[in-house]
């Protein structure tokens, strides 16, 4: 949950400084998705009488001056989303409770769709030409024969 809180703070700050309306909307959508996930996780903790981590959204300044380019902010947040999906997957693999399996599975599906939209924004703006691929080992081997 603490990692999600950091992501929400970045999305809040980036959404108020990005130049592109489409990218600002993407950041705001991510913030809402994270807040939804935090609420679901917080409910599970509350049911077990456990505390939830503190939110630091009030610490974000009111600045509208962009500290980075839209390209860098979007790339950074798309990378964080991809890592978050991995964290959800790790949590899913470690849990033995059916209710948590369902919750994490749903969250992974939601965050995967959001990540795809971020990649599509990067491609649309010409900031990512082609997603990384694996090397063609057979072609490399054949090249060495020549």
C-alpha cells in the first residue's frame, strides 16, 4: 500500500504540471484507480483491525510548473505501473485466502489495462517506437556463419 501511496502522490503532482491534457487525464485516471485499490486493501485491513498507511497527498505543492517533460513523467509512471502489476502478482502468489486471490486478480486486470493505455500514449506521441523484444538468437547464429 505504501508503494501505491507514492504512485498517487506522483500522479497528483504530475497531473497538475503536465502540458498535455490527454496525459493529465491519464495521470488522474491512474490516481483514481490507485485510490480505489487502496480503499479495497484498506477495507481488508480494517476488517482485521489493522492500521492503514498514512496518505501524504496534502504534502504535494500547488505548483503548476513542470519539473520534467511530459515524456519523462509519462515514461516514469508507466514504468511504475508495470512494477506495481508485479507486486500484485507476488502478493497473489503468496496468499492463501480466496478473497484476496479474487481481489488481487481483479486489480492485476485493471492495472494491466491502464498500463496498456500508457504504452499506447507513449507510442502515439512518438516517444516509444516499439516495445522491447527478445533477441532473435537464430538470426544472430546465422550471421556469425557468414
